[in-house]
C-alpha cells in the first residue's frame, strides 16, 4: 500500500514539472527571432505554449497580411 502512495506522489510531481513553462513572455509582447528562416525579424507574441510561442511577424505576405509562425523557445529572445 505504501508503494502505491509514493508512486502517486511521484507522478503528480512530474506532472507539475511538465506544466511549468520554459517561456518567460506573454501574449502581446514583442520578441526578436534569433534562429531559423525568420532570423533577425521582430514579432508580436500571439499565444504562449509550453516550449514554443505563436507569433505574428513584421513581414507582410503578398496578400498584405502579416506572416505568422510558431517559434521554439530557443529561437527567440
């Protein structure tokens, strides 16, 4: 019985660690892309996920809308 309780606590602690975000920005903030296809671009954060963010870039597409992409936490600052 004691082993089951310890396993339950251990799995709960792992769940809490997984929920901690590596991202320290919030929606609406501006970031700079430091890696990848859009390196050097400025972008506005749309959504924050565990290890990545969705952004709207300062570059416009041929139809006049702004480009959007998802960046891994190592690709921006």
